[in-house]
């Protein structure tokens, strides 16, 4: 039996695994027990079940074209020509209009595949209308941390977490979504570290904090800026901040201070629905820490104020000097295996790879030279983002869309609106399964899975690691990088024809300064990957960013962030029509839209269907019994699902996992956007529950 070393696809931790191959099939998964593995020789339950979806009977195996409302198998040549001809026709019928076509790239695809997709969009379709699901999870991280530090990525590394003496976790159910990172939090606690958990729900980390003398703050959803400003108010008012760090390495402190001093701990406690003493205890612990690591995820980012939430976490860590040294930092955890890499490689509407701005003439000239195109043919304006692309489809402005490895019919807010938009366009979908999005397509390209291609992923800690081909592509599938090349050639551009992802990596090295030293040969020779920035082949990479106050932007910038309530579910405002507040999230047993995990017998058996969590108090008042079917409604739609009566949510709060297409939480969620990051407000919307 052959063992093939590769990288897990079930979250952004970057755990290394062996795929065990027998007779051309992946039959098992085994952890890598060495000191270089981010998983430290362990796997979570999803990692152990990693192989189970690869050979599912539901895999797409042949190109499909919808004819007379039904899909028919066709050859690759026919499918490619049909798509290329339609895209060409749309461009010819709309000369000079950069907004009639768009591409959605994917955090489930490799760096090389994301690079070629954004290159296809810009060099072939001549539009910056390219984006991916980071817009729905961590766009506010990129925007907020870039505004504060000059770099929109996790500042520190996973191994540092266990050495922090205070860990502040907010909006991250770490032990369920990143179990091997959660293990490092436990290591800190067992060393005597203080754990502070701020989350609207009771999660496993909440119990750990309670059991080990930590601090628990169950703030109301959407009140994070008030909470963080309240903490910083106490720190500044009691002269506990790191004045030397602030004076030497930061700017705009006085304007920031003026705003923060408006939000006393008592005011913050009232807005957040928590105890003032808990805010003060958290402030003291953070201010007095030798090394405080701040960890967050989508509970911070998925708000109309997501960018301000992120900026506020940066403000707190700069205020206390917890940046640029071991065991500290602002550490966003990426939910999908290559969210970081897809952003790094330019699958965003406003930047090329390496965060080089599309509005910068020098950046455009550089890319035009590398890609062999006329710079005057390039789009000079920022393109449309995920939700804006769907809105344009709904409004008839967008005519054609290529979706690679994304599933907006489950992942995007206000799914009824999404469906109408997708039905309006010529839709091409590349995927490994027939997703709800693929069902609406005019053409489907069957893609190879991670086990059937070579490439790289970039983990949450900026670590680039190899994805190694274990088996030949199943059926008549092809890797996404090859499909993009075939489409480009059919549209008369030969600059996307490669024989292997190594050739794409070579181009990435030339085009992307922060990846310049991360060559295929170096990665192949190492067991631990390389962390960007890595600007030349002699660089060892970077363990943590902004060392000794050397911020990427020059000085760290304190951002002024007043508290702004959510668009719906404001804790200070009654909504008699929709009196409950709905939040959404993930489960230990499933991944993203369930495309892979729900085709794993091990994982599906644990949680086979969706549900909604409701507090014991609300259930008693409404006469709802655990397990009964109920109707959940918002201003956008309704869902029928099972009630799960639990202590994990407080009175007035309900929670739905979003993995289940039959009980799709995103039918209900609010598509209103953060004005800067354009991320939707998934984490708070007004809702009601009715007995059936």
C-alpha cells in the first residue's frame, strides 16, 4: 500500500496527512507523526474521514451541457467550445463593458488554480470581476488588518499560542472548527495561562475557561466594537497601556483615545448584555499579560461592522504592545483550507497576487508584461464582489458567470435572491459534485479533487505546503488549472497553457513579491513548508510579522471605531414582528456547504440533518419540544427544521448551522454589506419561530 503525503482540506490549520492508496484508490487516511506537522501528529475527526468523499458514487465524471432543461454528457471539446463561444458572444454584444462577465474562484482550490482563474478573468475576459468566498468570511480581516498594520493576515504562528500567558478568543468556536489549534489553547491553559472567551453562545471553550479560572463574556451578537472599546477604555483610564510601544511604533493614538473614552465599561456592559465586572477582569488580564494572543474568526468578521471589529482587535493588541513578538498578535483563523492562499494569489476584485492593487498603473504594467497582454486592454477599476456579482445577475447587468468550486446556493445570504440571479445568466460551474449551484448551470465541468492533482495550499498561519497527487483523476475529470487553460486557449489566449502546476508556481514567484522565494523545489525539499513573506530563495520565511514594531505600513495605525449597532437585531431596539436574533455558524462534524463532508459516511452519520438551537426559556414559553419541526422566518424567507432545545444559546438568541441545503440558514440571513469589505451580515438578523 502506497502512502502519499499531502495537506488536509477540511480547515485552514494545514495538517499534513498521508493518503493510503491501494489499486489506484484512496482507501484510508493516516496522520503524519513528525515535528514539522501543524497538526502535531494528530487529526480531528474530519481529518480521519478525509478519504471518504473522494470515491463517492456521486462524483461528477463527465462534462455536462443542459439541453431542453436536462443535463446531457458531452465531450470536453464540445463543453469547452460551447462555453468559450458564449463568453465571446457576450463580450462582442457588450463591447467595452467590463461588468458583463465574472468569475468566482475558490478557497477549496490550490494556489495555482486560484492564480490562473484570476489571470483568466483579467487577461482573457478583461475584467476585475473576480472574487471568492473569502468575501463571505474574511474580507474584513484583509481590509481591517491592512488598515491597521499594512498586512491583512494572521500575524503570528500556531506554535506560539501555547506559550501565551493570556489568550483572548472572540467569535471563534476553535475546538469545533480548528480542533488542533484548540489543542494549543488547552496547552496554554494547562501551563497556567488565562483564557478569556467572548462569544454569544456557550461553546466548548466557554466550559474550559470556566473550569480553569478564566473569564467568559456572552456578548449579544453585533456588539463587539462596544465590548472591545469598553475593555480599552478601562485600560487607558487606569494607565495600563504600553506607552513606550504606542509612542514609538504607532500613530493616531489621541483621536482613537478620544473615541474609546466615550465607551465606559458600564456602557459597554449595558449594550452587550454582560456584566461590567467581566469586562474589567478581561481588561486587567490583557493589560498585565506578558504575551497575549488574540484569536478570532467569523464571529468577528461577518457583520456590517466587520472591518471595524477587526480594526478594534488590532487597536487592543497595539495598545498593550502585543504585536511583533512571540506568543502575541492578532490571529484570525481561516475556515477553509486555502482562504489565505486564494486571497494571496489575487482571487479578489481589487488586487492582483500579492495584494498589488489593480488601480495601480505600475502593477498593471507588471502583470501585462508577465502575462503577455496589452496593458491598455486591462480593466483599470476595482471589480464587483461576490454579493455584488449576484446582485448584478439579478438586475440583468451580468450576463455570464463561471463558478469554480463555490456553492453560492448554500453559502451566500438571501438564497432566494441568489437563485433568481443565477437563473438570469449563462452559468458555468466547475465542481466535483452536483451542488445546488451546479443544478442551475448551463454547463458543468467535472473537476478533479485535491487527491488527483498537485499544487499548494496556504494555511491560516501563512504556511505554504504541497498538495500531492495520490491517484489519477476519476472518470473524465480534469484539474481546475487545466480546465482554465483549455478555456483560455479556446478564447484565443495561449498564456494559460501549462504542463504542470510547477510551471504556474514559477510564474507566481515572478509575479508575487511575498511568494518570490517559495519555489516548488524548496517546498518539495522541506517537510514544514514556508511562511510568507519570503522574498527570495535565501529567506527562511517569516514566523511572525511586524517584529520590533516594524509594521508593514510604517507605523501601526489606531483606527477610530465608534459602536454602530447591527442592521437588524439591535439589542437596544425591540422588533415585535421578528423578536429573536438569528446567528449562523459551523459544526465539528461538517465543513462549509457540506459538499464533501455530507458525502462522508462517518461525518454524515453524526449529524445527518439541520436544526436550530433555541434556549430552554424560549422553548418553554413557546411550548416547543426538543426535536419537533418548527418554522423559522426572517424578512427574506422561511425554513422548516428541527428544534434543538439547549443551554448553548441565551434567551432571545437562536443559532443555525449553515451546512444543510434542505434547511439552508442562508435563506434567512441578511445580505446587507460592510461598506468597506463588502462582507454580508451573517451573524445577526431578526427572526421568528412558529410551531407547525
